């Protein structure tokens, strides 16, 4: 039997949508896909930030990175984003559901809105955007090259965190199981669904949790990484590399899985 390993990790020529793509892990994944030949749409709630990131990524890595701002905590926002994308594209090879929200408060003071905002964005938004993008995903899905859906969960959905982010951890556990449900119903249509559960990465969200006020530059990430089994926080290459693997021929037989990208936090505990 002759087997070709050419282009095993290639995403060249694919069209991707990365939500929450204006910063953090979404931006890292968008940059990696763009640098490897994909056409990338990014979405975020703040239009100006979304446009700025798209322009910067296009200039840095070449190719096309296009901003499509949307509020994905509401079904109307999911529907609008899918409609605007369908006006530009006739297929969607890769959907990265990364947009997310967090809320922290002591258990005695934790408010209802801290549940509603987080669950609406992190769980409901993932489901309904995937639903609204199904026609584009189905158009891309082929036996020789299935479409991909990657949901970004968190290690907080796999283990308890020291932060008082009760709804966030619950929402990410829900994302992980939702991924299995989607895989159960979509794999036969050649739409492959997996989840990535990131650990500590130098993002705005983690920065706020460790007391850096949302700053990601000029802060002591090495100190944060000292508590990690790998001795560091994650790098853009780590998260983008895993996403590219899952979206390429190399990851085609991985279905319905939740893969931690955390330097060993979960696996060594």
C-alpha cells in the first residue's frame, strides 16, 4: 500500500471563522491559521478591536483576515454573523467557537447575571452559531476533507479552579459535553467536532484573574508559569499548533474529544 504524507498538516486554501478572535487565544489561533494559508474571518463583540486585529494579522502574516463583529450571547447575533458570512462565502471549512465570558465573585455574592451572561455566551452561543453555520459547514464537508468544528473549553471544565468563577467552570464543562453531542449527530455528515481545553495562556482573561488588570504585555508571566508542570505559560504556537492539527488531515480520525493544552496541569494532577 502506497501512502502519501504530503501536506499532512496543511490548512492552506481553507476558510475559517474564529469567534473571540480579536485577542487572546482566538487571536493566536487565527494567526496560526492565517500564517499557514487559510482565509480567516474573526468575530468579536467590539467592532473597533475586531477591525484592528484583522488589519494587523493581515499585515503581519499576509493573506486575508476579515472582521465580522457580532454579539454571540444572543441567537440574533449568531444568525446575523452566519448570514453575513454566507454573503461572502459559499462554504466554511473550519469553525472555531472561542468567544467566551467569565464572572468572578464570592459564593455568597455571586449574582444571577453572572450565570446568565456566562452561560449565554459560552454555551448557548456555541450551539446556536454552529446551528446557523451548518449550511456552510455542510457545503464544505467531503469524505476526503471533512469540515471541522472546534469548541474552546477550559481546564476549569475538567478540574476545579482556585478562582471563584463558578459559572465559568460549569459552562466549560457544558461546552465539553456539548462537543460530544455535536460529534454524535454531525460526524456522519463529515463535520468533525472536537474541543480544546486550554490551561494558562497570556490572555486578558487570565491577567484579570492573577491580578495584572487585563494587561498581557510587560507583566510577569514567568511567575505565573512557575506553578505549571512545564514551568511556563502557553505560547501562541502551542494553541495554534493543536488547532491546526485538528483541522488538517493529520487530525481527521480524532472525533468528539476534549484535549487539554495546559502544560500538564490536568494530566499530572
